[in-house]
C-alpha cells in the first residue's frame, strides 16, 4: 500500500510540474473556437472565480445537476473527486459522506458530523434535517479538506455549500414534468412575480414520486404506535419508494442599490419508504451465539422464506416487514441582509431557524420480524427458565431444567406472534436558531473577511413516545401489530456555540499572496437520557433520568497559506489548516472533540485560451479522536460501551441502559489520509465539453484505542472508504437544427473503487456471508439527450430522454454484521424516463 501511494504521489507531482512548465507554450498555441466559462463560487464567503480560490472545491454546474438528476445530497456520490455519499442504513436515509479518508455519519443524537451542509450560508446541524429535495439552486459547491476557519466546527472533512437563487424581479413561469419507469412522475412549477417597487418574489413547488425497486414480501403488516403521534401504519409494498412534496419561496426587499434583505422559506414533506435492507445470510450453526439463543433461531430461520442473497447483490424481493413509510418534515426560514457600505466594504447578516421531525422505522437484520413457531417454543422456554432460575453449572440448574415444561405451557400463547431480532424505529425532533454577521473588506492588496456567529439547537430523539428505540432479541409483537410499551430511551440535547473568525489575504507582490486565518469557538452542550424497563410480565418501571455533566470547550482553528500566480491562468497554493468536530457525551459516555490537521498543495491552471482546465490537490491529513458512530446491537460496540457505563453507573444500571442507548459515539483513535485529487475540463471546440476526475486516498489507522481494538477481536481494518474514485463525462450541443432548436447529448460515468466492509474478517466473514466482505470497483453510467429551445407558440420548451445507473449495478454500499445475521444496503436501481419543460 505504501509503495502504491508513493507511485500515485509521484505521478501527481510530475503532472503538476509538467502543467507548470507547459503553460506558456500551450497558451501561445491555442486557437479555434470553444472555451470554458468562468465559474463563480463563494467558498471564501464572497464571490470569486473558481480558479482564484486556494481551496479544493468542485462547483457542480446546472447542466450536471440536470443530467445526473441530483435532487438531494445523497445524489452527490462521485460527482467530486474523492467524494462518496450513501444513505445510512435506516428509514431516514441520513447521508454518509466519505471525503479524504473521513467517514461522516452524525446519526448519534447530540453528536455532530465531519462534513457540514450549508444552505444559503446557514449550517444544517441535524443530519436528519439534511435530506430533502434541493430547492432552486444557483450554486452547489463541494469543498474538500478541513474548513475550520470560515465554515467553523464540524467540517474536518469538508463542506457542502448550497446557494439558492434570489427573485429575478421579472415575470416568468417555468413548468417541468417527468415520467419514468416504476410509475415515476415528477413535476415542478416555478413562478417569478414582476418587481413591485422595492419588492420582488418567487415560489416553486415540486412533487416527486417513484415506486421502490424491491418488492417487500412482508407487505401489509400492521404496526400500531398509537401511543405516539404516528398512529397505525402498514409495512410497505415496495422498498425505496420516493414520495415527497417540496415548497420553496423567496421575497426580496431592495430599497436601494446598496441595501437588500432576502427572506427564504423551504419545506419538504416526505413519506417515502426505506431502501431495502437485504438479507445476505446467517450461520446455520449460530456458532457466534450462546447455544440457548442459537437453539431458538435455528427452527425460526429454517421455517420461513428469507430471500437471502449470499453474493451481496441487491435482491428483487426482501422480507422487510418492519419497513413502513417514513414521516419526515423539514423546514427552514432565513433572512439575509446585505449592505454595500462602500466599494470596498460589505456587511452581511444571516438569521435563520430550521426544524425537522422524522420517524423512519426500518429493519437492521434484513428481516425485521419472524413468525414465532411451535418448534421454537421449547428452546425459548429453556432460555427463560435458565435466565429466571439458574444457569448450567450452578446448583439450581436442575431446578431450571425441571421448570421448562411449565414455562413452555405459560409461553405457548406466543406461538404465531412476531418475533423481532433487530429493528430500529428512531424518532427525532430537531430545532436550531442561528445568526451570523460577516464583514468583507477589499482595498488594494488586502482582502479581509471577519465575522461572528451565534448558534443554538435543541434535539429530542429516541423511540416514538413510550416505545423502544431499537427493538432487539427477544421482542414479541402480537399479530395485531400493537408494539409493547416500555424499554424507552430518549435523548434530550441542547447545544450553544459562539464563534468569531477572521481571514486576511495580503499580496506582497502581484504574484505572491499570504493567507492567514483564525477562529475561536466556544461550545456548550447539555443532555439527559431518560429510560425505563419493561419486565417479563409487561410491567414498565418508572423512568430513570441520567444527567451527565455539561460539555464545555473553547477551541481555536488556524490557517496559514501562500498563493503564487506565475501568470494570469495559473494559481499554485500551499497551506496548513486545522479543524474540529465538537465533543460531548451519549448517555454519559464521553467523547473528545475530533481534530484534523491538514497540509495541502494545489495547482489550478487554464490552458489554450481557456479551452483546458486542470485542478490538482495533494494532501496529508491527520485526524485524532476520530468519532465513530456505534450501535449497541453490534457485539463489538456493546462490548465497548458496557465497561464505560459500568464504571459510571454500576453494573445494574449499565445493564439496563445498554439496549436503550441504541447508538453512541466511540473514540476510535487516529486516522491518517494522504492522496491527490485531479479534475480536468476541456472545451476544445464550440458545443463540445468533456472532462473527468481521479482521486486516490491512502487511509491508515496509526493508533486505535485499546478498548476499540479489544472489542473488535484485536484487529481493525479500514472499511467503507474506497481508495480510488473517478469520473468522465462528455457533452455535445449541435448548431441549430431548425429555428433555434438544438440537440444536446451528455453522458457521465462515475467510478468507485473496491472497499472492504469487515473490520475484522476473522470474526465477521464466513462461508455463508462471503459476499459481504467487500465490493469490487464498479462504474455507474448516466445519460441525457435533449431537444433544447423548442418553440411551441409563445413558449420555449425542452424535451429530453434520460437514464441513471443505465447498467443497473446492484453492488453493496454498506454491510451490517449483527450476532444474528448479515444484511446490506445497495446502489439504487436503474431509472429512466422523459422530461418536458416549458417556460414563458
């Protein structure tokens, strides 16, 4: 691996040197039509040309958004070098980003994530609040590497910045409609009103539906959560269904050329179904489980159709009886006031409020529930007897053995009920308030950006009211679907963050510029964890409230950089920066702030009269106290959490708390990432644009916390992080075929390298789940063909054919190893359809 990395590093260095040496000659020899347009980004809190920004940033163009049908952040995988995105296992489809060796979840209540998402400059704190149809986008930027100075905490791996458009002030209507396979339809209407005095406004509505790609063999099961606001639901007929309504509106008040206030509102209502959790397989001997447990599961698994796919490919049918349509509402308000005090001074203030509410029940084990059968009754009665009276090897074991028939008679009514192994029904309500003041000053050789931020959030998460968060072995649910009360675990979290920052860019000469940045952040977090216990007879104990000490921390960030522009078309930069993810605790299990230290060298160069653009970044990042999301349903994670809880609260409370926690944050130790990211774009002649990207990341664990290593059997491999990613695309637009109508063709191909899913194959991989050990590298291909600027009477129209994942890749994106079985998530199935848009 080290030799491989050295070769990749050497290749990228030679490429950079060649580009610098060749720049003058290429520019002199440039001729012909074509050329790349300037791309404007706000990666440094002000508008700049992409090629002038000393940051590894990918700006996703409207054509790319349209051709690849990018509607949510989960659609951004491989669109930028080294960036992969996938929905986390679970009904809420929280995005999991991988950037520069960092895998960002943020699914643990009260925790933060390593990749920040910003909408119009507003940080979206809750990961469950970041999944919705993207509104009217003006710019979408993917910033790679630590962004601690300007974007603040929780951006150790990078940031996603989405900028929506302001009202145009001109009367305009655009309507788009699409139909596709699997009963898909999507329509969007946007209307701009004419300016009335200092006011202008627009609004849009999007309706999006597509039936899921995997049939649910356990459709129609009733799940009764009437103790909570979610009521009674039925398991979905298809898994992976998209079903959402999105609203967006904006009003601009601009009384003068120097001052404006823009208010924006977005809302998304989502009742789609969870993606399939496929069943890879189970150990027929249950050798990883106690014999008393294995004896129960053997007859249950053997008596029912599980639709297992041991090869790790996406199935056509699955038994996900616990998967019901999610209930998800996300909304946000923001007001941005901008004052152009002078030609050199701009003052901006962004005030915002956001709220999200989510319930997303989903299986974890790939099955979610089995029917409890007669052959399992005596083995279960044996487990209950020995748990209640005695265990083998102690004096009262004989009494337990003798009591088995009586217990079997008592438990006989359970036959025919649903028997749940591992299933999640997490619910959350998140609210956040923020206000940020920014000042930009430009004069002569100096650019200065200074600001201050106040942020406050409240989050309530856990099982639906009165119900258990993660249902685990052994949970019985009667056939009427009434989920039993109790075993509830609820997190209440509050966080307040105050920060001040400054970044100065000073040109010593026209070619050399120094960049200095600093930020100071004060975080305070408080939390409680409330749980109860349901006894064997169904009696629920009174609530127990755990109140850990508040987390308080003041952390600085720094950035030092040097920019060199040897000519107007070339920028070479080098910088050191650091960043952090805030610390905290989960049910009292503490975790330190995660820190990142990054060294980066980059070159951005345009050649041949802007017909060729090459951007290269070489980086080295060290992460310390890496925050790894853990699930107590996993044996290794439970082994890690139990000693900590025991030390904090004693063995009795620790045993009660562990299954109710469901998830927590563990300190994994150190992660090191080194590699390069290359983007190339060319417009050799009129109507033709092509390009691609290539990235390589060497990831290692220089130090693993001993507790984590011991819990994983003494070995921890790198998982779910591909070393290589790449992309190629090409587009062509003809001269007018008739009138002003042109034909546009575009194809995109994205490559994700192979990766492993098993942290310790020796204890996770066997003959029956060999297909879940790793996934080989694969390409996904998207395409679009469109007739543009069709004149239909008084309106302009566009008609297009499109396809996504045209080769219908079925590869895994995640594998889950539980003590009971192995399950997986997958690449979304092929979609295709027809678009028609009109505007006037």
